[in-house]
C-alpha cells in the first residue's frame, strides 16, 4: 500500500499546508448507483437536517470524491457498506458489500472497506462478515446501534464481536445522540458510551471505535477510552469548531493516541473539516496522531519495515 501517494498526486501549485496525508475512517460514498438505491428519505436528510447543499449530496462519483479528498489532503478513506436497520423494517436499507469492494478494487491505494453489521442477522451475518474480510479484503466492521434500537452491549452483537476478534479487525459504532432520520420511524438513542465498558471487559482484545464522539455524553466516551486500552474515539460527524472543550483537551494531551480522524462524509465536507482542525492549533504530535498515525496503528496498516 502506498500511504504517501496523495502528496505526489496533488495538482501543481497546491498549498503545502493541504498536504496532510490524512486518513478518514468514516466515509459514506454517494455514487449514482448508491443514491438511486437508497430509500427516498436519504435524499433529503443531508439537506434539511444536516444543511449540506443539494448539489453536494445528490450524486458524487468516486472520481469527484477523490478530487475533494485531494483538495483537502486526505490520502485514504474507509468506505462504509452501511446497514441501516433490519431489512424489511420502515426506512431500512443494506448496501451490498460488493459495491464497496468494487470501489476499493478500482482505487486500492485510496479506499478501504468497512462491513456494515446488522445484529439481527445471526449466523448469516457472521458468515457475510467473514467473507467480507477474508475474500473482499475489508479491514473492519461498522454498526449503527440506534438503527436497531439495541444498545451496543446487547447480547445479539456479541457473536459479531467474537468474530471481529477471530478475524483481527476493529469495529466502529455510533455513540451519542442519534437523530430522526426517517420521520415515519423515529429511533431511540441507544448508543450510550458507557455500554462500551461491558464490551471491552468481555472482549479486552477487541478494538472498539466509538464514532460521532459520543456527544452529548462525550465525557463518558473519554472515560471509556481512558479506561480501556483498545477503546478509541472517532471524531466524525461534528464540526471541529464546535467540539467540546474537554474533547479538544483530550486530543491535545493524554488522549492524543486514542482519537481517530473522520468526517462521516457527506455529513461533513472534507476540506472544511480539516481547515477547522487546523484552526484548533493542536500541537504537531497530537495532530499527526489524530489525522493519520492512530488510524494506521489501530487498523493494522502501518507500513512494513523494508
């Protein structure tokens, strides 16, 4: 894998300040095929609820997304094959793993795949997760507890945690408040960060990443990451200029090895998010760890010594 390639691919004359070689651990591609397949409610959610411009979220080819990544200085994106709710329930949708695998195959030096988890799928879901990692090359798993209204320490997730340990891959999950995504089916906020305490005690070797920071329970999420060696925080979905003071302090000091950069694109735009991180004036070591090194270490992507 070429983890320095983006610096060479930026257009001539690009500002060196933009060459951050960042790794974005939470990216939701919106190719024409994906946009056409997703439920109707998703076509409006990013505009009326999140405030993104319609032209930014209607349809974005992989090439156009790569151009946005280049302009921001993002070297690699982890693409989520999302599973939104149990199949057959109102507003639910599962992205085929193959769609993400195809994107990774087209741009293996820029994309990696994350396998969405539906805890209600049982053995079928476990077999598909194993296939995603062993045959399709996915590097981790991903789940949205609120979409199933099951807290992440529910017993139905536990076989998936065991499988992640067996496969040696991390799992990321949304923690904190969830929104109303589909107005005909409001969902409860089940992702309290304290739930990760049970999981980490039962599976101490499992690498858990609580994405979306955990707001409004961000201090609870910080406590979990501080307590457990293999619990980490994803800083996606909330604009850096609005990050709570305790979270900024954590990134810049004793938690500098515990937080991974992400945008939850298209919720946050690549360049604007990184520009806002620049404005925080983090110390250089903390910023390097946040934007790149922590993701390489946690996901086992560190370049091998020559």
